[in-house]
């Protein structure tokens, strides 16, 4: 029987399940001891809690030999996930503004899921789509991220897989927003409740001034500003970013325990690298704005350098075809002239 995909499997599991709660766990995800028991305990303690996402952590290093760049990329991704779930999602839990129930590990009351639309393929980000549907159908229900329900995911295997993942996330965010236009006007001026418009302003609208200033700053010396002044301004902005990353990283250090805390402490030096990593991720996510306009939806996305290589190869092929066609026409013309004389 051919595989029918993740969405079909999720829908089938929801309708075949008989228990009070349903957990969605991605293939390849490893659960920390007792996360399911911790989820059930939290749901029993709070009847208003109808859905929750676990705290997703990058799995510990597998010990395989890696290049320095690959190792640094893996640990930056680890810190990024930690900041997102232990700081960002914790704030969203307090404000009841969880934007996405992580597909890697999420937990639901079964009767809730049976009253929601099924997982569909109208977007590549079905986890956010089902979260929006939940918010629409049950606006007063509680949705949380539970820090003591930990799930481990594997790190991205290459820079290309990081690019493909972030493009998919950004594309999915725009697709879900387009599918739920009525949700965009909710909670615009409230600190409580999910406000998709605020998220889109930060992720989408403010991205374009950032693109402009990235290039304008590098050209300021052409407009008469001293080059040392431009370099100093750039260094000061990078230093400010390092301070913000350092404060957030220290907050994560205080919130976690055990091996995770030791891993954060071991990689304190990433504070100097994280601003550059964030800048790279920004351009990856920006690419998602363009692919949603020009490319069909897909789980995997070709990285720009692969696309450039394909375009170069296509250009070479077209050049050879044009050259062969031109040579053939010239040959025919020469033969015709000879026939005249």
C-alpha cells in the first residue's frame, strides 16, 4: 500500500483513537522520560487547557566527526530552539497567544480534535493551520507550551536542509494567514490572545526595511560618510545584538537543568556567532516570501546555489542549441549560394 502522507496518518489516528487525549509525535522524535505523564497531569489540573505543545530541544550531539562549520551550525540551532521554546513560547503561554502547536510533539483533548477540520494539504504548515482552526472554534480555550514535556529532534543535516526548513516555515505562515483572513484583525491592540497581524508585521512587513538598510548601510561611504564611521556603526550594532543574544541565552541557562544546562554553559561562546547566524536565517526566511509567489508548494525546497547551477546548466544547453541551429542555418545558406553559382 503506497504511503499517503503525514496528514492522512494524523487524520486516521485521530478517528481511530479511543482515549481521552491524543498525542501527535513526529517520526524520529525521542521523548524525554515522562513527557506524556506530565502532559496528562497538566490537562487534568486545568480543564480549560485543550491543546499543548511540548518543549522541543535539539538532541545531544551524536559524537560523529563533523566539520567546525557543521558543528557550529548544529549548536546555533540548538540555542535557537531553546530560546524559542523556553523564552518565546513561555511568554506566549502566559499571554495565551501560542501561534503554532509544534508538529514534532503536541497534545490534544480528543473531543476537541473531532470538532475541528481535518488536517489538510491547503498549506505546507498544517500545524499552524490546525492551531488557527482551534483558535477560531474555541476562542476562550487554553493553549500552552509545557516546559516539562520535553521532546528531542535531530538537528538539520546540512545548510541546505536548514534553508529548506526555514523557507517552508515562512511560506506556511503566509499561506495560513491567507487561508484565515478573519483572524488577522483579532487582538491587534491587546497583549493577551493570539494576534497574527503582529506576528506578520514582525516577520514579514519589517523584513523589507531591514533588507533596504542592509544594502544602504554598506553604501553609506559612497554618500560621503567616512568608511571608519560606517564600520564602527556596523560593529556597534553587532555588539548590541550580542548583548541581546547573551541576555536571552543566560535566561535559558537559568530555566533549564541537567545536561541541557551543561550544554548551554559549554557553548557560551556562541553569543559571538548567533547574530551572524540570525542574519543568515533572516535571508533564508525572506526567500520564503518569494517562493510562495513563484513556486508550487512542497516539503523540500531547492537551495539557491542548486537553482543557480541548474539555471547555468540550462543556459549552457540553450546556448549549445542556438549555436547548433545557427550553424545549420549558415550551412544551408552557404549551400544555397553555391547552387546559385
